[in-house]
């Protein structure tokens, strides 16, 4: 683990049992996350992208212990979180912003109580300081003190997400998992929320794992980007490097689908169309999992799983085609 890393994920696996035998023993698994490794430096934003169902959100939820890992290690500030004796302190340091802002908020609680609940649980402020702290948090995310007494249904989607962000910030975390925090919002609001997250990162020194399927937005906010396919990371590189020189065929196909605002350039561009559907994570293909859809597939691809290796200057990829170059 690098000295600058705040999070180090090593060979993480998360399998869900889909079938048991007569005696209740598992016989079939859905391999949502299968041998994933990466690290995130302090103050960095790592983007995690891929198609729906690739395991992005499951990875985030397993890191923050909403799901128990099947195997692997998660080191936070150099300590294995699975063996951590102070789970309450861990909950303060690691927070999550959820995809659906309305579903993540208790409809029976006011905005003030939603934001104040973490303060009460961790006993961070006295009863006299509580209201003032809640107002400070609301103002930090661009809202006002009069919003304290309103219920979630009285807010727009963007405002609901701001309340979710304020709740996450209440315990003064150092690391936040943003689980597709803008996917449920209007396009006009998405940029506002992303700009807010960037401002908060600079002001508070936060570290993000930013999970999303909006590739253009991920490029804007991330320092590095990891591309995930069917439970595995297939490419990881600096954001500029990955978007300008994608090496894995899956990454190339994903990036070719990003619209270009120039009509002439968009008309001349050649898109990569993938054939077939994503295989089932219950019965993934042997060898390379992308082999059933890859336009450059070789005989070796269905026989041997490619190693995830450095192909130069920290640019990681898992592809037999790259190994042969």
C-alpha cells in the first residue's frame, strides 16, 4: 500500500448465493464483484464506470460494509476494516451518497432531523449547538435555514441530494463513496451537484470514489478512472490518459458512445457497436469475460483469463491483445 493511499482494495470478491441444495448448502453464486483491486490516494477522485449490472455499486457498498465481502481485503488508512475494533469511528470516516436521493431520506423526518441524526448518534455536538451545526451544513451545500422544518417530499430532486450530501458531511468524513449521485437528477441539475462536490472536496480535503455511467461527467470530476465489466476491472489509468488513449476494446467501445457537441465531428466519427448482450454473472464466460462481445477476440481469449498488468506509466489493463504487442 502506498503511503499516500487512503483506501487500498485487494482482491475483493462479493458473491450472492442464488441456489442451495437440499441441505441448504450453496450450489450457485452470482459473482457481482470478482477479484477487484485498486487504491485511492488522499484528496483524489477515482471514477468507477461501466454498464449497468457490472458491479460498480456493489463494489462501493461492499467497501463501506453494507455488504460483507466474500473474500479479499479492504484497507482504510492502512488498517483492515474487517478486523477494525472501532466500527463507529470507521462509520464517521467513511460515508456514502446514494443514487436515489428521495429513497435514501426518511419521509417522516424533516431535513433538519435527517442531517442532525448522525450528530446525535456520534454525539458530536451539544443540544444547544445542534441547530447551529445543522444550519451550517445546510448553507455549506447551498440551502437555507428555513429548509430545516420541511419534509423530503417538499424538495426537488437536486435539493434532496443536497440534503443527502449534508447528512454525509455531518460526521466530518475523510472519504465519501458517491454511488451514481447524479443519475436520478435532471441534466440541468447534474452539473450543479458535481460542482458542489468539487467545491466541497477542495474546501474539506475529501477523497471520493465516484461511481457513475455518465462517462463525460466522470472525465470532468475524476483524477483517475477504472473501467469495470462483469465484476472485474478491465482498465485503470489517469483520466486524461484513459480518455485520449483507451487500450482495452471495451473501454474503446464505451468512449465511442460519448456524444460530441460538434455536429460535423459527430457525423464523421466511427462508433464501435458491441454485438450481443452482457453475459450472466451467474455463469460468466471462461477466460476473458469480454470475449463474447469483443471485436478483436482470439482463440486464447476464451481459454485463459488475461492478467491485469501495467502497460506503461501506471496505465493498467487486462487484455491478451495488449500482452502480445
